[in-house]
C-alpha cells in the first residue's frame, strides 16, 4: 500500500512539474535539488544561469504558484 501511495504521489508531482516552462523547471530543479539532491540558493542559480537573483526569484514564485494550482486541482478531483 505504501508503494502504491508513493507512486501515486510521484505521478502527481511529475504532472505538476509538467505545467512548467523549461526555464521554470530548470530553476525549480536547481533550487530544490530535484536532480542531484543539492539545492542551490537563488544567488547561486543566478550566477550559474547568468541572470539576476531577482529574476530567479520571480521565476521560482511563478513556478511554485503553477505547481500549487495543479496540486490543489488534483486534490479536489480526488474527493
């Protein structure tokens, strides 16, 4: 049962990430260490991508809002 729940949760998260643009995905992956398990600060991401920290912040906020809305919609559909 735990395995099934984990697989369902993983699918929900992947579906949520699929609504993001490539730029948003990259920043979320780097920020939360989703690929290499090493989260970076906004400043580190800005340096790596050669953009401003405030731009990283805006993109991260927009991406998290999109993810939140998908997860909220998914939760409503489950009930």
